[in-house]
C-alpha cells in the first residue's frame, strides 16, 4: 500500500510503508528539512547525526524516509558502484550525475557531495566543481585535507558554498599513504589532527568528517571544535556517524570490509529496516561499539 498523507505528515508519524515503524522524530525540531544551521543546533543539543551514502534516487528516498539526517554522494561510488580499486578515477561529471539523481529522492535530509580527486587543487577549480555539484542539488561539498585546502575552504565559503572538511584517513591520498590505515595514533600525529581540525573550522567549514582515527583522539577533537564531527571508524565520541550504504547492508563490493563496518541488514530484515536500525543505533550510542572502533 502506498504511503498516505503529506511527506511531512509521514515523517512526523514515522514511515510504515516498508514494513517497519521508526520512532526517530519525536522532537519536532528534527522533523523539518535539515539546513546547515540546524547541524550546529544538533551539536549544541547533543543530538547525534546519522549519515549514509547514496548514489541514486531510489536508495536516497529510503534513507530520507527512515531517519537519515545527511546523505553523502561520495566518491566512494568509484569503488562500490564502478568496482574500481580506489576513488581517484572519479570525475566531477560522475559526481554531478549521481548528485542530481540522489537529490530527486530527498525532501528532509541534507545532501553533501564530494569534490573528487584534484577537483579542489586550486580555489578556482574547486569553485567550478562546487558550482556544478550545487546546481545538481548538493547543499554542501566535502573536501579532504587541510594545509593548502584551507584557502579552498575560505574561497568557497566566501562565495556562499557550505563546506564539509575531511581529516584522518583521506582516501584520495591513497597513493601517498600506500594504502588505508588508521591515522593519529602517534602523539605528534594526534596533535596535528587537533590543529588541522581547528584550522578547518576557523576557515569556515560547517562540518568535519573524521575517518579511521582512534576513539580517544576523535572524542578529544570533537570536544575542542565548534562544528559537528561525523565519524567513520572514529569511535562513539563524534557528533554523528557515516557509513557507506553498501557496507552497512553487508553487500559484497569486492573489497575487504574495514573493522568499523557493521552489517545492519540482518537485524533490520529489509533495506528500510536496516536504515532505521542504523539510525537508532547511532542516536542511542550503541553504534559504534568497541568492536567497530580503533583504540
């Protein structure tokens, strides 16, 4: 049976058309469409943010109806959609196409899109790429690193484009790093991570993804900066969590699943149920637990 009532009414009472009922919107503040300012309000209130990736309208619609607050069109599509070994072959055209598809499926969640490899090499190139993504439906663009990227962040924010920064393990640096490994374990590296996190916040970033960082370091960074943090393999002390959709559903992507991945499809019983279970686990703090984090 198709859902009845308006989109807002369905959100407020919880979706039922996928065989599950989700009590994730008991506070009316979070029943509204997410905006950049509401992310800061969530951090201030202690309300955890649930984020997942999506690459098409159908999955985006399920995520939007079952409690996901932010949807990321990630350059991870190179690995989980196209079957490549890394993200560096993904282009701005790829990102624009998938961003437009996902945007049609969202009415509540905030849409974030990755700037792909070298699209942010200079402020001007980043602006051109960000313009395409925003015109495709993105409400925020994500870029990896600090250093010279601070100028890029400032340049975009000054031109009214919200930015999500990404520190820790940065997948676009796989050639330099020689693989995917935990970052920030050594004292010096942890101190640098703190410095970079504060720097991206001061440059104007509205959100920060921390990837593959020890739980204690991520929690300390989260407490020390004014913007929300979203963890992926960064422990429970972040202001929210993100996973790649395919990983969260336990799909075989041809790549070994990292330690921080949990298959929610088994307990959810359906895609919609898995999404709802993930959101509930993020909000009540049961995910990630110690088994899905780095010490």
